[in-house]
């Protein structure tokens, strides 16, 4: 197996599953966290390692290390491994997703941005998503007529924060997710609710429907619900851990105990809330985006610029969604015809948002 982004939140959980099921790790790809990478190399003994920067090569305890985006693509192409776990974050993950598919490998896809920006051009025949809500939806699917699907949101770091103080929140507060321990970028996406917008698009591509919505469930125990035409709704309930979706994406099925079951008596009660535009301005464009998924590439590029500007202390929290909404307004007519158009639109939107 090839693990892209092995030192991140999903990458570390993937290696936990690899350890549990004694899976062979052929290639590890990481960014800057060489300390964790060296521990992973010592334990899993990959044949090949790729990192982000040339300057770090000498710090990596491995005889076969290369660096940079092209090296990731070469490693996928040259490896005999049949499965690629893509847990890179952001647009950077798209080319590796496409390369894995081109090489006929099975792809376990945590990098949701790949589907958000280019779902139209991605062959899903060997793709399994690593995302708790989509795993939940998949788990619930039955051969019965489905009316619609609902995914849940935690509400993110500021779900109970006074609305008029949101403009002054700190980076540290924004990174304090109520239920999940995840990388910085997705944690900010969760706080703005952009993560849920991404997930609606992801679900639209995966399940070929636009009858999708999201609501807040504050404990992140229910991940997804399927609403059948007969009036019944089924819900997927599991403790908040990515190990279950990862295990299924890699193994296909799993009857071993992975998580402790949810103890509903201990949980006591669940709380559901509407996602309100006043707290999550991005939600204003939910219907438009679902109607026109071509906008995913604009949504993602602008959001990436906004999130990293916020994390660098250049803009305030509310400016992230403003950046995205401005870009969606400017580029509301994009019509990508092929994958090259996706890269070109991404570049144009970033240029607009940076200026
Ligand atoms: N975390 C979660 O629970 C979930 C995450 N996802 C999605 O999964 C993806 C990964 O998320 P998450 O694990 O939280 O993110 P993290 O930020 O924790 O991990 C990102 C990984 O990518 C690596 N990386 C970053 N830049 C480069 C680069 N230039 N070259 C090589 N490697 C690089 C990082 O390396 P390093 O740290 O060494 O710099 C790290 O290993 C995202 O798309 C996210 O939306 C989806 C569902 C749940
Ligand atoms: C674990 C997972 O799947 C994340 O995508 C999670 O859903 C993020 O939390 P939010 O529900 O706050 O977006
Ligand atoms: Mn999710």
C-alpha cells in the first residue's frame, strides 16, 4: 500500500489500521514532519519515501528518498502496490488521485478536495471515500427507493460563540474542534461550514444525487442518514473515529472490532440544529453549488487562499467566507470541459483571491 500524507491525522490512523491488520507499506509520502516520518519508517520499513522539501532529505533515515510533487507521481507510477491511500490535504492531492486511477490502482480517498474540484472527471470504479459521513451513507444504502440523504455537521469550533464576536476570534480558538482531532485546514473548514459544503459535493458525485442536505448534530455520533420514500429514516451511529471508514476503504469489508460501540444510555440525549447563514455565511450558496457542481473548483481554490491567509494571521475568521463568496460571485459561470480546465480555473481563482 502507498500512504500519501502519512504524518497527518488520516495518515497516522491509516498506519494504525495497517499495524492492526499487518498490511505491507511500500511507499510513505509526508511533508515536513520528519520526526514522525522517521518513526514510521523504522516501524513499517517502506521501500520508498517522498517528502516535500529537498533540504530535509538528509534528515530522513532511508536510502531511497525523493522530494516534491512530481516525485509523488513517480512513486505511484513505479510502485507495484495495488492500493493508494490519499490523505494529502488540499488541491495538491488532485494529481496523485488522477495518477493512481491512471495506473489502475485502488484509491482510498481522504483528499475530498479531489472530488470537490474535479468530480466530473474522476473515474470512481476503484475509489472508496475516507470520510465519516460518506462511509455512513454507504453503510446505510439498501436496495430500496431513496428519497434523500442527510449528513451531519458538528457545528465546528464556533457553534456556540456570540455572533458579534466572530470577527475577532483567534487562530487557536478556531483550531479547537469540539469532537474531532484533525489537521488544521479541515478544522478551519469545519468552523466555517465549508467542510460540509465540500461533503455535499462529494456526496453528489459519489451517490449521483442532488437530494442532499446537512444538519448539525452536536456530538458527532450520527454521521449520516438515509431518508427512504416509504417515510422511514435510518441513521449511521458510531463513535467519532476515522479508523472505521479507513478500515473499510482499504479492506472492503471488516468484521473485526474496530471501535467501541456507542453506549446510548451514557450518551443520554442528542441535539440537532439547523445550519444558519448568520453563523455560517457560506451556507447562503448551498443550493446554487449543489445545482451547479462545476463551481466546486472555485469554492475550493478561494477557500484554500482564505484559510491559509487566516492561519498566517493575514485576515480575520469571517474574511475566509467573504473571500470564497466574492470568488463565487466573480467566477459564477465557469464550465470546465476537461481536467486541464480545472487546473486553469484553479489558477485564475487563486490569482483573483490573492490580489
Ligand atoms: N482528519 C480527518 O479526520 C479527516 C480528513 N479528511 C480529509 O483528509 C485530508 C487530510 O486531512 P488531515 O489528515 O486532517 O490533514 P493533515 O494536515 O493532518 O495531514 C496532511 C498530510 O499531508 C502532508 N503534506 C502536506 N503538504 C505536503 C506536501 N507538499 N508534500 C507531501 N506531503 C504533504 C502532511 O505532511 P506533514 O504533516 O509532514 O507536513 C500530512 O502528512 C484532507 O483532504 C481532509 O479534508 C476527511 C475526513 C476526515
Ligand atoms: C471526521 C470527518 O469526517 C470530518 O469531515 C468531520 O465531519 C469534520 O467535522 P464537521 O462535522 O465539524 O465538519
Ligand atoms: Mn467528514
